[in-house]
C-alpha cells in the first residue's frame, strides 16, 4: 500500500517536471523562430510565434503550463527587444502585450477546463470499473448463497419424487415445491444473467447442437401450458434445416423458450407458431438460420416495440404481465447479439406479434456420434466387473453432502467425506481417492487451494477433481480450471450431470434397467385402436392427462390394456415419456369425432 503511494507520488513529480520542460522548450523554439526564419516577418508583430507556442504548451500541460508560457513569452518580449527593431516601441505595442497576456490567460483557462474534464471522465470511468468489479463479486457471492440451499431443495425434491410409496396429495405437494424451486432458480438465473451480461462476463459456449431435438424439447416443455390456455401451437420447420449446427445450445434454448413463453402469456385465443428457415441477408455474409415466434395475442403498440428489449420494461395492463420480471426480452436480445445476430418484433395491437431473430448458420463437421444425455431413471448401478471406486466428497454444507451420497448410492462406491479443503488434502494423502467432488467455497482451506495442492503432488495428477460450485462467473471457471480441476459443475446440478462426469472421468460403465435399456421409439396409437375404447374411459384418460395425474393415467391405461394390450403399452409409453401434448391432441380429436358421429346419427 505504502509502496504504491510512493510510486504514484514519484510519477506525479515526473509529470510536473516534464510539463515545465515542454513549456520551456516550446517557448525557446518560439524565440528561436523569431530570430530565424520568421525574424523578418515578425518585425513589429512579436506575437506571431508566441501565440502558437502558448497554445501548444497549454494544450499539453493545462492551465499552469499555459500561464507559464504566457509569462515567459511576455518577459522575453519585454526584456529581449533588439535595438534596431524594438518590439516594444510605442503605446500600441504595450496594448499588444496586454492583449497577449489576456488571451494567453484565456487559452490557459480553457485548456485547464478541458484537462479537468478529461481527468474527471477518467476518474468516473475508473470508479465505474471498480463498481462493476464490486458488483460482480457481490453477484458471485449472492449466487453462491442462494444456489447452495436451492441445490439441496431441488435435489432432494427430485429424489423424493422418485420414491414409489407416495399418495396423490403428497406427490402434488412435492410437485409444487419442485415447480416453485425451479421458478426461483429461474429468477435468480435471470437476474444473474443480465448482470453478467452488463458486466461483460457472459461468454459463448459453442458445441454441436441437434437443432430438431432442441426444438422438440422446447415444444414438449411448453406443450402443457399451451394446452391449458386452449391455443394451438405448431412448428413450421423448413426442409433444409441441417440436423446439427454449431452454436450455444443453452442460450439458443433460452431465447426461443422466452419468446414462446411470452407468446403463451399474452395470447388468450388463436394460435402460436414457431418457424425456422435458412436465409441469406444483405447485412451479413453467409447463410443464417432464422427463427420466428408468431402469436395472435394482444400485440404491442408501436411506441413500445423498442423499449420492451430493455431490462425491467413492461407495458400494457395484461394481468399476466405482473408475473414477469421484464428481463426475458432484454436477456434474449443480448444473447442473440452474443450469438452474432439481431432480434426484432413486428406487431399490431389486438392482432398479434411476431418476434424474429437470426444467427449465423455454422454446420457441424462431427459425425453423428452419440452424445445424448443419460437418462437418470435408466441407471440402476455399475456394470459388471467394475472396481469399487474410492470417492471423496469435500463439501462444507451437510445437506449437499447427503444429497451427493444419495445420488451416488446406486454405485456402491466407497465414499469418504471432508468438510473443508484441509481435510480433503488429508484424506487425499491417507486414502488416495479416485475422484474428489470438491466444493470451491469451504472454510479453513478453500477448494481451489486444496485442488492446487493435490494436483502439484505426483500421485495427485491421477486423481480426478470435479469442482462443484454455485459461483456464476466465467472468471471463476477459469480460476477453477487453472487450479488443476478436471471438471467444473455448477450448482444446482442434476443427477445426470454427476453420472455424465463419472462416465467421462472414471470411464465407468453403467448398468441400465432392462425395462429401458434400449429406448423404444414412441409409436402413437392408431385411430382404429382408440375408437374402440369406451367413451367413458377416453373421458377419464383425458381428465387424467389434463390434470397431469400420472397415477390416474396409469390406472386408466391398465383398464385399456385388459382389452387391448398393444394400445395400452403405446399409451403407457406416451405417458412415461411425458408426451402429454400429443396424447391430448389424439384424445381431443377422438372426442370431437365421437361427438360429431353422435350428432350425425341423431340427424342434427
Ligand atoms: P416479462 O417477464 O415481463 O414478460 P419480457 O422482457 O419478456 O418481460 O417482456 C417485456 C414486455 O414486452 C412485457 O411486459 C410485455 O408488455 C411485452 N411483450 C413481450 N412479448 C409479448 C408478446 N408476445 N405479446 C405482447 N406483448 C409482449
């Protein structure tokens, strides 16, 4: 601290000395010029060289330099007056001198003001940068504090949801906890995202993206909401959309989901459609993939169509508007721009809106390798002949330690725990684990220091370290990887992420439940099969699907299976794979058809 202070004082002195030197030099040059070659030109206009000299001194060094230059020049003119051509000869020359001194002072004042403004701007920029830094640190801390308990809440809720012996009421309550937790996580993520973007910390994580799969995932995610509002949803995808493109899947998913969620929110009747096509534009080189989300909702007035893309801007009196944060479109816009595109809206109040965006089309050059996410429900344990791995859980939060143990339960690992970095290092030295789940923020010794220590040792090079952190900032990710960690998982994590990591780093083979070992293709039941089912049972299944009541779905399907086993298993597959929307469309069509038949037969 003291050393820094001395350094900055030395710098200041250097600057002042330099300023004086430059002032003296420019005045000396001005003096030189008046002897040669401007001497004859000057005659009785002594200020031809001194005005520019004062100006140069003032521009470079500010007020003091300008005044110093003015005084020096005036002194030279008064004291150094050649006898054959005296500068100060009559009262007019004295007036010239006074005007020069006044003008020199004005030039110095103006230049001083400019210097001050520049200094203030630099200071403000430095302060803003420091505040930004402080903001980022605050965010990192806040995200850690909020995500750590949320990790436990969501993780345990999901584990509980897998237990079989729960009644209907308990399942419903658990679903509400899970949904509220997810909403809270979404909100935290949104606030963090917008702050990260504003602080310039958001980065692109490109990978091969199976575009059709991604769009279908989004479709099934929003299908229930669409159904609840009784609006139609359809996807119109151009034939030439490639199977895979290179982009940031997470961000693309979020943009499209935000747009569709808004469309659902602000549409009461009619339809919503998602379009994707390949285009070429004048403004960008190469082909682009353009997405658009069209709705027949309330629309947006012309004067709001730009402002809605700014953070926290919400318009209109639609009751649903209060459920949002006004961040969705701001984040979407920033993401689209990060992905190299632009987003805009066309809308007519009362008729609907269309949000459009396009991003560069980069073809993936990898072959169709299987990089599908594991389905956690399929994994029942380790494959045969696998060794009993030693796994260390280094985590100060007890709930999160228990959660991780629960997730790892099916594998029969030998598991030890450490509650801080120091204990983790001790366990590593004494017990030599194969993999360490390392929480980054821990008391006594943090996860980064522990990882650095372990990775510096010879045997530590073979120990896999997976950092578990609730931190959200990119800089920390780099820090974690620089500390030697092999992987980085953000809290709240899904059990599939834990399984994927085990597979990747320990080369573990899993055992899958024979029921789901090979994922069967879901085949929709045929109309001629469905039409034979009694209307009462169809109504009951319809009711079960609308209320997302899995239990009722299964009991109704069991009744159908007794009559037609093939139809029953097809329906069961749809329910197990959450194909509720498709199932509802089928049932709706069927009910409508039966109603029409009834009307026909009654002669109406
Ligand atoms: P919010 O979380 O409030 O929905 P957004 O940033 O997603 O925040 O949207 C900002 C505002 O833009 C909304 O409050 C709404 O007024 C308007 N808006 C967004 N999408 C639509 C749409 N599809 N139809 C009508 N208005 C919309």
